[in-house]
């Protein structure tokens, strides 16, 4: 059974940092794309960042570029999202996801991801 389990969310003041983790289990993810998405109340789920599990290039939404960093720790089968210089508009439920597709072309499309975590709440106060 494939599972993605997020952790690391919480309440932080604007300008602060959080690191989200996504522990993956149940299959080999070496050929997968790992992505982070977020969804704020009343808004659609939006792409945040993506990386190939095997390593290589990383991709970010313009709104988080320069502040967020996505990474993979292969030995721990875990993906991370380091979030610095947080802003109130970063407040959302954050989800990790995994799928097999062309990361260059399709990384922002939620429907192409096969597996999703349960989400973790990030709240940034002003």
C-alpha cells in the first residue's frame, strides 16, 4: 500500500521558516516526480514545487521562487520542502504528491499525480 505522509506544518510568524517532510512508502519511487501543492480556503489547489525522485532539476511556482527549496533524501525515502521568509499569503494546507510523467511539461497538473498525502496545515501570521 502506497503512503505519503506529510509532517512539519504549524503556526509561524511572517518572515519565519518551516520544513515540511513527506515520508513515502509502499513502492519504489525512483522513476517518480515528487511535487508539493497547496490549497487555501476557497481557492483551487496550486502547484508549489517539484523534483524528480532520481534527482536533477527543481521547479518552483513564481510565488515561492527564491524562498522555498524542494529536496529528496533517498536513504530516508523522504521529500522535503524548506520554506523561508514565509508570508501570510503562504497560509494553506500543503500536500505532497507523486506521479510518473514528464516533469518539464506536466509538473503543475494535479490530475497527473497518482498518490497524495493527507496534507499539513501551514499558518503564517502577520
